[in-house]
C-alpha cells in the first residue's frame, strides 16, 4: 500500500499541463522514451524509435531476462548510450525524465500500463489490440483525456499513404455505395503449436509480474512468450490480433460502428496448446453495409485480398504492399439476363464504372511503422491528437470483442454504441468486463479519474 501511495504521489507531481510540457520539452527538444516489452513487435518498435533523430531510448522494462538483455544491448549498439533496465514498470514510471512509454506487452497488460502511465504524466504508444475486454477501452480514453496525455495506438496502417488514400477514395464516392467489406486472414499451422518459444523459465516473482491482472495460475511456459495469444486470459486470438488492423481501416473509412454481430467457428483441428478458434467466420452489420471477417489457422488458401471494399462502381483491394481499384464494367441490367438459346451480338467493350487505380512498392517498416512513430513523436511536441488516437483504438477493439462474444455465447449480439452496451442479453453483457486480481485492481482504481471505474 505504501508503494502504491508513493507511486501515485510521484506520478501526480510529474503530471504537467500542455503548455508547461511544451516549455520543458522545448528546452531540449528531445523525447526520452521507456519501453515495456521487447518481444517480436517490441523489438521492432525499439529499432524504429531509435531511428528517430530526436529520441533517446532511456529505459527498458522486461520480465524475461534474455529479452531485457537484448533490449539494453540494442540501445547501446544503435545509440552508443546505456539505458536503465527494470522488471517492475512502476519503478520506471517514477522517473521524471521520461516523456513517453511504449507498451508492447501481452494484451492483458495494455490497458493498465497505459492508464498508470497517463496518471504518471507520460504519453503512451500502445500496441494493438488496445484491450483484453471492451470496458478497458473506455477507461483508457477517460484516463488519457483526464490527464491530458497523447496516446497513439499501434494500428500502423493508418500512417500508410495507400491507406490514407483509400479512406479519401471511399469517402469521396470513388467506389459508389460501399455495401460490403471483406477481411481475410489465413494460414495453416496444423497440427498446432507444441513447443514453447522461451528458452529460459521465469522466476516466480517474474511470472507473477507477467500475469499481472490476469487470473492466478502456476507457471506454464506454453502460455507466455508469444503463445499468450491463444489463451482467453491474455488475448482474443486472431480476431483481436489480426482483424483489428483491417477493421480499424474499415471503420475509419466508413465512420460507423457495428450494431449487430454474428460469429461462427471454434477450435476444430489444432491439437497443440491453446484455446482460441482455429476457424472463425463473422458477419458484422453496420448502418448501410456488412463486414465479413474470415479467419483460418488450418487452411492457407485465400480468395481475394486481406481487405476489400466492394462498392456499386467497383472494388478496392488493399494490403501493406499496395492498393488497387478494380472497376466494374457498365453493362445494362437487361443485357445480363442469361440466354441459353440465342446468341447476343456484343454491344462493344463496356465502359468502366469508375477509374482504375493501382499503387504498389510500399514497405511495411519504411512506409507504415516508422511514419507512425514519427507521428507520435510530433504529437508529443505539438500536443495534437495522433492519427491513431485512443478513442479510435477503443472503437476498433469493440468490433473485435463483439465477434468473440458472439462466438463464445453462440448468439447474435446486438450493440448500442451510444451507451456501449449489449442489448437484451445479460449473459453476453457480462463478457464486456473482467475482474483484475489483487493488487492490480487497487492500482486501477487509484489511477483512474474519480468515478470512472
């Protein structure tokens, strides 16, 4: 209890208004960053922040010793400077010289780390999916607004030129009326994961920190490093992991939220460890259009692209390497009536209903990851909202969580977005929130603005 009071006292003392913050930062114009988690995406973020000319990587927090050493060594190799290492993020948050925190942990830590960082006066770059359950997102928005923090969500596609153009084309009517959006992610990992990724076991103290607010259980090397994604206590499977990237673009372009969700699937063929589905098909009904999410971990054949917008004038296909608009031909409806006895004379080549566009040659790191980091750093200095603000990340996560709730209950979910409530299904509504175990429930309550829990 004393540690928590000391942390919050130091945190409140370090929280600054936007004007004071700009004055202090302007004296140096360098942003000092602490990193939590040096896994697959965490290492990528560390490299991308180190590539910025006005960033100092000052601290690393990681409970897995090999990755802690790797993170510190990377900073020294790339910058020639030594950073401080931590296993308890609260000690790192106490440092008043840190301007920002990068959160690249398993999903079940994203919300609490972000909320407590905001309370400590730090800006935050937090990986997607933003949350483990839907209510966390509203808590994060409340904390960011109350403490006047910049929070950038790691949906890096928003910083890609082709994705920004995609949004403009759709909103300007280039595809006509968009009535269907398709998101697909497939691979074949049969028979499933059977070996842990980590080469060293966590100590009991480190394991308890890794679990954090998640339910208590004995150490299991198959549940932590990388493979946390396949367990409901820590993640939402590929729906929150992969669907989130493209449903973020879809909702950004269409400026809409789902009102009805039906999902089907399960864990049918994978025999390795894990709980989340190996097959999922979902339909999300929005005002005026449908979105289809198709995911398979057990069959790698894919029809179409990662993300497709289907309109009355044509289809836009987009992925991280490029985008293409494929126009529909203008053929009168009467000419499309099948004929099995008469041969129709061709009326000449049909005219396209819209202009064809094709752009390629984009690279994920150069054209999306690094500009996303740059946007965050610029917003720290300007105090303007970033391109992937926490509110948008919350809306993206809601769509993913509703898919999983439908899958888990076996029922269609009706959503009231204004109230952020499930309509007419008390059992399903209970899945919008999970309990934090002690002492992290108390940390959450202490860090949130009064009355927001």
